[in-house]
């Protein structure tokens, strides 16, 4: 049907006097008709415009989100060292960067493009409030293999320093996944405390987390950062007893490190032994006698190339 006729048909069929202004008997003049037609067109047209406008806003937003995602991917490619192995991928990423600059009425000078083809785009990772962590948990057996493959060209620690985490205690520690815990700790040390490293190990009841790389000095005890490995036992030994599984894993971890660095068990220190700290760490519920004799026993057992258990006393001969 012709749209005009359709509108007239609606006008004709519209309930008379519905708006109250028109008398049913009074014939409509041209202005009245135009007004009615205008209202009807308006009543149909405005929702349509709103609908179209919201549709095009959604499309524009989606398009913008897609563009941003594409730019993000391109930047990630340009920041990666590995992109050198894939020149086509790098060319695509540079194309995205160039067209983004162009739409912002900017140009990237040709020498900069050439430079970007050769060198990765600078990245904030590892420089802005961060330091490298290992962030992996090992069983004592896995830890022994891991340590045996490391090389120590930069430093050689002379002893081990024991800490307790205090807060989080072992229950708190279990409340979030370990990988997340590692990242949060790295953020905390770097951003809140402004440190460039942390303790080397966090030992919980399930295993041994390597935090600060063992082949680099960490930050854990003011006098001894350059000469010692920092081991955090997860727990609060001012308020709680030492968890037996944490203790066993610590004995194993320290014995493995002592063996690797040819350190005597009785060189072990507590954080509170550091004259430059006032920390009561690892707390009064842990004693060196809980650790040193058992570490010494394990070292002795290993030196005789026997199967050794941290729960057993030294002369395990079977
Ligand atoms: Zn401490």
C-alpha cells in the first residue's frame, strides 16, 4: 500500500475526538490534517530513529573494542623478542600501528619503523615495580633435580637464613591458589615495599615454592642479602605450632641447598640473628634444634648415598 494512503487510512479510522481538541462534526482543515499526520509520523519515526541510533552506537562500540583489541595484539607482537622469527607477523603489527597513527592524524617516521623492525618495542614488564620470580612449586625430589641443573655464575651463598611468613599464616596461605600468591607477593614486595627481590623459597605443607631465582641474590635480611639464601616457612610461629609437613619440607629443602653449595648444617641462621633487624622472625615456636640436627642427618645420609627421609634419625642403615 502507498504509505501516504496508509497514513490517510489511519487518520480516517482514528477514533474521533480521541485527543479532545477536534469536534467530531467539524471538518478538518489542511493544518489539522498536517498536524495529525505529523504526530503519527512522529510516533512511528522517533522509536525507529532511537532504535537505529542505539544499534549504530552498539556497532560503533563493538568496532572500537575490536580495534583496541587488534592494537593490543599488534603491540604485544612488537614487544616480543620472538617476533624477529616471524617477519610477516611483525610487518602486520607495524601496519596496524601505522594505520592507528594515521587515523589520529599522526605519522610514524620511516626511521622509527625501520628501528621497530630490528628492535622490540620497550615493555613495562620487568621494569615497572616488578622483578623476575620463578613462581613454581616442587616436591623435595623435584627440587633436588631443579637445583642440580642450576648454575651460579653471579654468586655463591654461604649460609641459609630461616624466616616465617607470619601473615599469611598457613591457613591464610591456602586460601588462594599458589601461583596467584606468588604474583601477589611479587607485586607487594616491588610496589608496596619498593624492593628489587624477595626470599628465595616459600615452603608450605605441599612443597617448596621457588620465588626469587636461586641463581641471584634475594632481599630478605638486611645484613645478609648478598651472602645467603632466604627461606620462608609458611606459618606464624609466634602464635602457632610449626606444621610437621612444613618442617619436613624445610629440612629437605635446606639439606638440598646445603649439599649443592657445600654448606655445613650448623651455619643455619634465623632472621632474628641479623643484628640489623628487630623482627621476631621466625618466632619463638621454632627452634634451631628442630632443624639443624635433622638437616645434618640428611646431609650425612646423602653423603653415604643412601635413601634418606627427613623423619628418620641419622643412621638409617637398612
Ligand atoms: Zn624474616
